[in-house]
C-alpha cells in the first residue's frame, strides 16, 4: 500500500451464508473454501492489501464466522492494513452498509466494495476504478462487454426471445464510489425499505449517482460453483509455494559404567554405557526433537517425560516413531533427516550405513534421505574428555 492524497478504503463483503459449493467446502461458506494452499478469502485480501491504490481493507463477516475468519487470515501475507472485521446483516446490501458505517472514523474519500468470491482481481482493475473516481466520477464499475448471444427461456426450456446484447455489460467488483455519496445512497435505500439490489452500482444508480464503466478483466472471475473452484485450483497449481518446514534437535548423554551404548538405533559395544532414563540413545533423541521442531509440536521431554516410570529403559525408536507419526498426522512428509554425532569414541564410521538403514526403517523413508555424520571435538570440551556423547540433527518436512 502506498501514499496517495486520496484516502481510499476497500470493503470486502464476506458475510454470505449460501453456498452452492457445500460439498466442496464441507458446508463452510465458500469464502472460507481452501484455494491454492490457503483460503479464497485470504487470497482476496492479499490482492487488495498488495495494491498501492488502497490504504485500508475492511472485511465484513457473518457473526458465526469469527473463528473461521481468524483461521483464514493466518494465510494473509500482510495484515498491517487489515482493519478489525465487522459483522454484516441479513443481506449483502445490509452487510455493505455495516462496512460503510464502520469505516466512517477513517473519513475515507473513496471506498471500493469488493466480493470475497473474486480472489483474482488484478491491480489494473483496482487502479482503473480508483482513477475513474479521482477523475471526477461519483462511482465506477469494472465490466466486460457481453459477447455471447443472449436468450430468454420459457418454463419448458425453450427459447422465447433473443435479446440484443449491444450495450450490455457484465459487472464485476470492486465497485468504487465517493464515500459520502454511496453511504448516503445506502442509508436512503435502507430507509426506503429497499433490500433487493444485487450490487452497489445499482444502489448508486437508484440514488441518481452517475456510475462510469471501466475495463474489467477476464481473470477477475467470481467463484460460485464447485466447477469454478476446481478451475481456480487448477489455475493456481504450480504457483503454490510449498509449505516446507525444518527442525533442529540437540542432545547430550553422559557416560556411565557399562559395556555398550545405544546409538542411532544400534547396540554398539563400548568401554562405557550412556546414562539416561530410557536407553539413552542420544542420536535418536536429537532426531526426535528435530522432527517435533519441524511441526512445532514441543519436544521429546513433553511427550515422554523422564518423570514417567513408563519410559524407564525404553527403546528410543519408540520416541522417533511417535514423532514421525505426529508429523504425518499434520499432513507432513519427511523429506530428509541429517544427524551429526560428536564423540571421541566409539568410532561411528564402521556403523554409519547400518545406522542410516535403521533410522530409515524407523521413519519409514528411503535410506538416501538419511544422513549420518560424526566428528570428534579435537579433545576439547566434555566430548573431548570422553565424558559423554552429543548429537545434533535437522529434519525437513513438507506439509501437503
Ligand atoms: Mg536424551
């Protein structure tokens, strides 16, 4: 959003209930339907807040949709110009009026009124509408000339008349107006008991305002049916930024008396054991935390508290399997994990490939997605003094 002398606010009407998309949206209003990795409403908001022609965006929602709205706007790229939503009325017209009244304290010069179901509005359309009004028009509507032949059908499904399409236009949104004039027009319509207008240009026209037609766009489709939604989804495929997550993990266990360690899911003979509540597999613990971190689901201590006797002596592959299950429950695919073990001894090299295979098996991923590396710390620090073993890990997860 940029600085222009004319203060311009956009209202997005998103209070509708009816959905011809009930199946595709699981009964949710269509503006909350999933679309290209986010929601239709988030995409519509993104288009408007990205426009240099607008200063603020006011969304009008249904009173039942507060939670759906809060969830939807998490997908909005820039919320800094988004005003707190207001609730609408029983009709689209009443909802627009609620939005117009709500932005009064901002004293806008120009208001754009846009349907939530048009998530692809190009910036050129927004600019053309604003330009028409700053150029002197009381209102402006983007529209496309009708090119199809128009027929009137009778009750039996036969053509009863052909309509001359000359001079006919298909109106889109956003429709723009001088703020005080469209607010007055809406109040007049309400006071006159009129609630049958299908768009704001019709109210403006009824109130005697002159409304200019500016070029609309074929991209600015209104998503009404499940076919529209499927087509929009196809158009967006390939443009969706994949939801890639990474997580890191780190763990340390000290040496104790013993003759083997558990490391990377393997039992490795050694001069000492590792001390811990479970089998103390420091490598699998680091990997577990990396996976949990990738989906922001706490850490190993939260899910398997050392205070719980149930996990005494537990095999650590159970922890790692649980973390993988949590990732998958969120729709996550583990694309790779990478492990670094820090110790002077035992030597990891001879066990590396078997360790990779074991971790791949536990995570149910292919072995070429599992990295295992080891390093000494040149005799420095606690690992250098052979007091214990440290491990660090990273995991990459793609949510689909
Ligand atoms: Mg541990």
